[in-house]
């Protein structure tokens, strides 16, 4: 049995933790005034991710816009994943509006207001599955301060449909074998297919799942290809999509508040080096090394900046942490003083110990240059250093004699 755990108004839930009194209609905007997320009230008015602010406000005039900060949304999602891991080792989080680094496919559109989790509860009886869903809802509200609605079904599609009619603390179930009967009146817009496929279905007069289930599968495949096969399977209660387990993300964080706002770059670099060493000490204390580093900066004008980098090799060295964070700072254009700095060490991996040589050979000039290159690329980026390679020394055009190649640190 698959459980679909939905936090219907994830935006309002998270924003109320930060500010108890907020507008019911809320738009989360990136620096270009593009909608990244929206409250449920705004989403019900037609606001979607990727809309410009003007169009979103035309659909929902009472909506209030504010700058989008992904941190609290990721942290809350991680907390929910960790809590759900107590009930099953098969837990999946679908791509959400807060995960701007990961693009959802055209078939799997990002909801602007909600968060969706899927959990495989195994082969439990119907009553046991409902009790488990109730316990999940109670634990999430108690430990994570979120109030989900939960649907149960034989697959993801049936569970998602059941969640649409569920209420908080009252999970709904679509029993196995009754999907075609209970889902027949639902609109085809629920199907995880492209908008063009839905448009073509409407042109053919097909508006409900029962109409799709009544059609021969071969005819749908003939008309829509693979999408036709998927639609017929889902409409007849067959869902072959597996749960893709996602273990809770383990990270180390370090947050510092600066009084008055620091504007001097040299001072900021010195702070980042010191904080990098402290974060590396935290990571080292857990016996792990970090592969990915994130830098979050909040300035006096209310703006939030985020940059991240993936290191070539996992590390727990404070000097490398400091250089990486200074390099991330160099990519930011700050218009006012820095009030808050948050550093995150992510993708933590066990430390691999190596046997050192008792009498190491002195480093050659080439090795020293490579070490210097690694240090410089960590500070300034990989696109700043090039070498010249001779192509045709005799060519009459000098620009055809040589070629610039980007230098990559080992």
C-alpha cells in the first residue's frame, strides 16, 4: 500500500513559523520578480511557478509578494523526511518549488503551494494502513508543526487522488481493485502527462478517467504513444511507478549574526575563513568529509543571496572550506552590509584514510604549480585560467597559430 502525504499549503505553513501574521495570499519571488512559489489561496486563483509578478497579481490582486528564501522550505522537508523514515525505509519526496537546483520534468509539474511525499507501507490490511496514516499525521503535526492530508492506494496515482478528498487527521483510501470504479468520475487533468496531451483529449471529447478506461489501449497508444499506455494503465488502476527512496539529508550548519552590517570585503573574507575553519571542525568531529558547500547571506536591505559549490574531493580541511566560501562570496554583488551568514556542509561522506609515506619525496615544480592552481581555482573559479596550445606555428594568421585551453586543476 502506498501512502501519499501532502502538505497542502506548504508556503503558509513555513512562512507562519517565521512570521505568525502573514497575508493569506502570498507570492514568493526571485530577484527577477518571477514567482517561485505561492500560498494555496494564490494557487487557487491560478498563480503558477514561473509566472511574472504582473500576471500573478492580475490573477490574484490581493496577493502580497516577498523575496523567496529556500532555506526554511528545505529544512522543513528534510525534517519531514526524517520523521517519515521512522515508518518506512521507502520514502520519496517529489521535486518541490523550493528546490530550484532541480528541474521537474514536463510530466511532473511543480506545484506552487504544496509538498508531496510518498511512502510504501508494505502489505498491511486496510484498517492497519489507515491507523498507520493517522499515526503519521499525528507525528508530523507534533514534531514538524505541519498538518498533512494523507491518501492511500495501490499506487502513487490512486494515493494522490485519495489525498485530494482527505482531510487533516482523516486519511482516505482507494482499495485495491476499485480504482476504475472510484476514479472514473475524476477529470483527465489529474493525469501526469503533458498539457498538450490534455488539450488533445479535450478536443476528442474525453474529459474523465472512465472514458479513458473504456477505450482500447491500442487505440490510445496509436494516438498518443507512450503517454497513451500510461494513461490507460492509470485509469484502470495499474501504476507501475516505483517509490524512489530518498534518505534524510544530513548536513552541518553554522550561522552567525553580524551587528550593524559588514560591508568591507576584506573583513568579510576574514570572517569567512574563520567560520570555514569552525565549520570544518564540526564536520571533522562527526568523522565525515563534505563534498558540497553552500553559502547563504542576508543583507541589511532584506535581500538573501545563495551560492553553492561542489568540491573535487570530499574534505574536512578548514583552509579549503575558507577558500571555497571566499570564492562563493566573490560571485555575489552585495548592495548593502551583511547581517547574517549561514554556511552549510552537505553531501557528507565517510573519511577515507590514506597511508602516508614515511619519507616522502620533495614536490616537483610541476606538483607545486598544480597545488597553486587548485588553490587559485577554488578562490577565483575554473573559468579564469587558460594555457596556450600551438596549433599551426606557420599559419599566416596569428589567431590561427594558437588556441586557448581552459586549465583544469587535478
